[in-house]
């Protein structure tokens, strides 16, 4: 049964919970999500929804944007002087995600949403901010975490599936 300090393996389809239902991620192609339940690495509401489930249980639930990656923060959309990118205009492409750094050395990923003559408008919100998420899936496996995993607060690669895969997009996680 899923509870704190269990390693959970699950497959899911994640879609936008709107009229289009755009597919965001699908882990069913030999790429299940494997995580340490209760370690703080997942969206809290996601963990609440699967609490108490058993192997082979199916799930289907919606997580509102505010309980997932938050609403879109207008303050996280900023104009960056074009000169900050140097002379390499090949970096400047609408929709491209670029790693940026603030004055304190903190790293942030920003998406280019507008290219002007003097400034580049970038969105530093999480890519799924403002998106209500619809999860549908099934529990593949549940096991006790090792002492080593509990000490580190995450799973270790020797306990992934046979192919060594886990969610490459880390959807459902922070």
C-alpha cells in the first residue's frame, strides 16, 4: 500500500484539463515514474490522490493549477536587455527555453515569448504554471525504500525498472 517511505512505480498520461485535453506526457512506453513517496519531491496533491493505493490500482484525478505548479505569475515575465545575450542571435528564437542566471548566481530557465529590437521578453514561470492537470494511470509497483534511499530522500538507480528509466520530464514532481 502506498504510504510514506515507499518507493512507488507508476505509469500515467498527463493532459491539460481543458476542452482540448492536450497530452503533456505519457509514461506508458517503458518509462514509468519511480519516486520515494512522502519525501517532498512530488506535487503534494498528487501524493494525496494516490495515498493508500495498491499495486495494479488505477487512478484518474485533476489537480488545479494553484495546487500543481501555481498560477502564472505576471512578475515572472520580464524584459531582458538584448545585450545580455551577447552577439549570438542564434539563441533568440520564440518558444526556446534558455538557462539564465541572476546577480546572486541562481539559475532559472526562461522561455522566450517575444523578441523586440532592444529587449527579449522571457517567461520564468514553470512551464506548467497556470495549467490544470489531468492525470490518469495505474500503480505498477510498491516496495519499501532502502535505508540509503531514506537517508538521501530519493531513489537510487539500482532500483529502477529493468531499463533504468524514470520520468524524464519529472511531471508530477517539483
